[in-house]
C-alpha cells in the first residue's frame, strides 16, 4: 500500500508531542528537540521525506526512554482518544518491532477498548445475513483506524491461540481471592501466549481479542488486590490498637504496621504487571500468612495467649483444605454457578465439533485438550459431525445426548486435573472444587436425560443406539465417581487424564 508521507508525518508528530510531554513531566523540565522537528518547523512545506527520516530516528530514541509502565501511567480518563489512535498507528506501522512495542500496543489498544467514543459502543451484538457472527464493533473500529496499514492474513496456529482467550477470561472472572489469582499462573500463561503471536500481535483481529481480555483481567485484578490490601490494613490497625508493631515476616523480612500504612495501592496498580509481579506476590504471601496466623501483640509471656503458640509449633507441612461436605455443597449450588458451567460446556462442545469436523478421519476420535487427550467413541465422533441436531427425531435426541455427555466428561477431567495441580493452594483448590460440584449436578441431569432417551430407543428396538448411549453414560459415571472420591477424600483418586488418553 502506497504511503502518504505527510499523513505519516502527522502521525509521528502527534506521537512526538505526547512523548515529549511525558518526558517533561518525568525530568521536570524541557526536553531539547532536534533542529527541524520543532512544532513550528513541522508546519511548513519543507523536505517531507527528510523530516520523516529525522523524525523516525528521534522517535526510536524516545521509544528507548519511554517504558510501558510510563505509558500506562500516562493514559488516563482525560487522554484524548485521537492521541491513542495515533499511537496505535505508529506502533503497528513500524517495520521492526521490539518487545516493548508489543507491550505498548497492548496498553494503547486496551485504553481504546476501555474508552469508546460512544458509551456502550463495543457491547452491540448481532448476526450477519448468512447467520454467522459478524466482526465485533471494536474490531471494525480497529480496522478503520489501521485502514492504511497492510495486514497479512493470520496463520492458523495464531487463530488457535486466540481461541484460548475466552476460556481464560472466564477463568479470571471466577476468582474471588487475590492469592488464587496469582497462584493460578494465568498472568504467565497470557504473557507467553502474547509472545507466541509474534508479529501477528499487531493485527486488528488479535488486538480486538486481547483488549477485552485485558480489560476484564485488569478490573478483576484491581478489585482483588484492593480487597487483599484492605484486609492487610485491617490486620495492621487491629495490631496497632493492641500496641504491636510487627505483623509477620515475608521472605525473611519483618513487615511492620508502618510498612503497611505506607503501601500505595494506586501507585502499585499503575506499574507494569510484569515488573510489579514480585511486589504483588509479597502482598499475597503476607495476606496468606496473616490468614493462617493472625498477629498478636508482642509483649511479655504473660500477655501472649498460650493457645496461639501451640498450633504454630505443631503446624504440618501439608496444606489443610477446608472441610468438604459434598452433599451439602451440591444442595447449595446456585443458578449462577450452573449458568457459568453451561457456558463452558457449550464452548467445549463447539471446540470438539470444530476439531472433529476438520481433523483427518483417522485421528478425529482423539481430541487434544489442555491437559489430556479426549478419546471419543465412533458414535460420539459421528454425533459431533451430525447436521440433524435440530430435528425432532430419535437420532437427533441420541446425538444431543452424546454431545452433552462428552462435554461434561471433558469438563470433569479438566477440573480434576486443575484440582490436582492446586493441591497446595487452598483458595485455588476450593475454586475448582466448586466447579466440580456444579458439574456433578449437571452430570446428574445429563444422566437422567440419557436414561430417558435410552428407554425410548429400547422401546423402538434400536439396540445399537442403546449401547452407544450406555458406553458414554458409563464414562460419565466413572469420572463422576472419581470427582466425588477426590472431593470427599474417601479414596486416592487416579489421574483423570490417564483414563482419558
């Protein structure tokens, strides 16, 4: 695509102005500008190409001076979206991208998503005339902003990476505890996914997928961090009232009441997540320590309750999980939990359907999942290829039953594997345990429906269909049994992945 040098110079001039203002605030003074790049000089009709060349060199230098964290702090509710759009054009149009360019583009595109020109602009949804989902309004806006930039088609492997962001976003929304969020590894996983996209990261379709995830994650992270910080400060206030000063030790360093009072949540949240992760982890470890052993006034032996010292001396290396009454928990499952799981099940069904339909027929019965390979029976694979699911017929009913049983089994195995990996984190363990309980309820309903369809098929003499349903139903009963045993601790559960592979 032929580039208009005056248009490019206008973009770069906007970026230069924003960068210079940002540096002036940092150094508390004027930033000398190279000759010919002053605002007055840029308004003339001089050698545009020569000015462009000088401007590119100058911005490369400014890029090294401006960190992603500085850019994050600079973008506020008062920032003009037109500046953000110019910044986005600048980063995307660059011929050679540094890692910091990806981080800065990430920040700018997320800012644009959080600040639509019209409130609610990105929330519109609809269907195309052919029944397919059209591009999201945000992606359309990005395509218009970057209309003068050549964008090659995304490779299939990068499209597959993008499909992982919706499940990750759902996982983030389920967190209710700051410790669990940090221990989940979501931050590291997403960063690796972004890096693996390479230059495709600057594609409008990629940015339109990642920016909503960033907005969701940022809101949840801020919410949980502030809640953890508030809890720590409450501990500190209580201790100060008792006359104490030291809350506990983290990484061998005593944390005092004064340390906690000096903690600035707003400043920490403005830091780049990657650079500030160690600080967030220290806050998380302090919160965990205070939950396990609340601070007491450090006075004489007579003032210290004897009951506090004994549990500390007897503390085991094993992590204690909260008592789990499965029967009571199943009765307490809420409609919201069931709805959240239903959404995940539909996504599993869609993922398996896509794989089975495009895979080599020789290998379509082995579906790669995150932790394991999901093995389908021939009947289950056929059901995922069926084009008659909307019929009011027995064969459609059987296919729908098989689809649901496969999806529930896949989710059960996934949550069992997540539970196993979260064994040393009580808060994260509880999160996945709650999901398993909801899945057991859904599995029970799916089993009842499968039994009814089975009876109908038997009445009509369709023995093969009865056997197909029974095979899938037996797998569900097996995995449900493993889930119940794992939650109640009645037996040592085997790896669900081994049974699925």
